[in-house]
């Protein structure tokens, strides 16, 4: 990317002049986009492990893309985000010496590494919608490939019993397996859930498919792509993607749409209640997942119920712990110390509250909210990613931070922001066209 010839970021007083020309990515910029997406969806489990810390390709791509953006002269600095991140790190450092729990400096450093790039995004120097469309289409294309792999995987594992295709993790040499504790294999009624082979868990496949479905539904509407993504979502047998997809579609995109949201939510609940009572063959596997919320050592209990026990323990200590937490990296260590008789997940809301307190939860959430809702993303897609980030254990995953950073690379503009919330769908053929001058008016 070379510096564009259009007006600088500071000249916001003349939108018509500032956003008058389309721009496109250079070959290097396109390579950065594709390599970043591939590192998240295909190579995320390949890593060089330094102790328990896996240096995976997603972290390397994240670092390369950030430096490339800054070095090209096309990066804009977000002062509010820098201020929020500085406050978060300062409070965590001040809290660490006084914590009664065992903390981890490497955990805090990972937060810094994951969210420092949020300080930078593309400058508003031209009409960047073609770049936004290119990024979204690249993600949908890669997700569609994963969907095809997931469907084939589901068949060969459950029908042909070729267990070697269960997960790439079991095929990789130990030296390059990414460290971490994950549920690489889950069964549902004797059926092995698909995970897309390259992804770690079925829940991860489910959310990837749901996000791609939402993007395609809003941006393109290609029936074949929607069908493949839907099949990928089904064979995951996971409600994670459906949950955040429903939130993305149902949550209001503006204050004026709150009544529509209330009516839609009531209608959706009535529909689900009716389907659950009809006991339609095939659907009972999905509705039976609700019983997990009352059953220990199940995925649902570990993700949504067990973390509350950790928060209750934390809040029973003192007011400083409520507001400043127990210190970075203390959640998993204290879970092991308490020796619960059931699995405990570390969703973002619980991990941030436990380790950084309510103050840290507010600060880091504000960083993500600022990034998402000041971008050119449609509001419903921003809803999807924000609630995915909140309810799933994504806060310390560089791949999740990279995905948010990439999808929100393009800022909202006076001309494009109003169009983001329209129900009309458009495509921009130029977005995938030939490589032109780097971030120059085409």
C-alpha cells in the first residue's frame, strides 16, 4: 500500500471530495488479506510452541499486516482506543502485586499483542467500500471451502469410519501442534460432529458458518453458497453459531427498530417453543442441547453456567477484586486450584471479569465496541461478532482478534455508513478485479 493521493484523514469537512473515488488493494494487500484468513481457518492449529504459548501463523500474519499497514502510510491512529488500552494495561500492572491469586505476565502481554493493532485502521481518504467488499468476499469464499470439507468429513468419519479425518490435530507432528486445551472431538448420539478438519472444535465450525451465512445473506445472496454454508452449519451439530446468528439478525440496528426487535424475538421464541413440542425427528438433537444447562460436565454447562461459580467466588473476596479482578492469567489457575468436579470454560465475559474486574471488562469491551461499530461493517454483523466475542472464550485468541481487526479495517464514512443498514444488497465487481495502483483512486 502506498499513501493515497486523496485528501488526508483530517479533512472531514468535505465528504463529497474525500469519498469521491473507489480504491482497491495492491497484490501485496490482497496477499495479506488471504494469508490472514487462511491462517485463521486452515493453519490455526500449526504452531511453534514456546513453553505453553503457541506462536501460530495467525499471530505472524496479524503482526505482518499491522506493520504493513502502518509502514504504507495508510494507517489512521485511534486515540480513544489507545487511551482505553493504556488504562487497561495500567490497571492490570497496578493490581498484579496485590493479587492473592497466581498471575501471569505472559497473559497480560498477549492482551497487549492482540489488541494493540486495534489502534490502527485504514485512513478515510477515499471510498473504501470495494476494499471492504473484497475482504468480506474472501472470508465467505474460504468459509465455503471449509463447509465443503466439513460435509465430506462428516460422511467419511461417520459412514466410512476413516478416523484419520477427524481433526488435523491428530495428524500433525507433536513438534508443531498448537498448545492449549480444546475439545477436539465430540459425539452426539453416536455421531461424530464435524469440525471442518482444520478447525479445532465443532462449535468453531458452527460460528464460522454462521458468520459467513450472515455476510452472504447481506452482501450477495448466492443460493449455492448459502446451501453449502447451511450444510456446514448443520453437520457441526452445535448451537453456538445459531445462537449468535439469531442475535445478529434479531437485535435492533437502531433505536427506531426496537419495537420490531421485540416482536421478532417473541415470534422466534414462539416458533422454537412450538418446534420443541412437536418433537420432529432430527430436531430433537438440537433442542436436547438445552438440557445441558442443568447438567454438569456438558458443553452447555461448562460454557454458560459454570463460569458464574468462578465469578461468585471472586466477588465474595473484596471490593478491589470486584473492580480490578484477581490479576491477568488467574482464571484457569484458580479453576485448577478449586478442583471443580466439572468442566469450566472461560468465556470472555467471565475471564475479563475474574482477571481484570468490572473495570477491565468495561475497558476491553469498549475497545472492541469502538472498533466494531465505527467500521464499515453492517450493524447486524457487528452485533454478531460482539456477542460471539463476549459469550465464547475468544479474548486471548489472536485469531479472533485478527478476524475482528480485518473485518473492521475499513472505517465507516459519511456516505457509506447510512448505506450499511439498508436492506438492499449490492455487489462490487471491482472489488475482485485486477490489481490496480495501491490504494489509489481506480
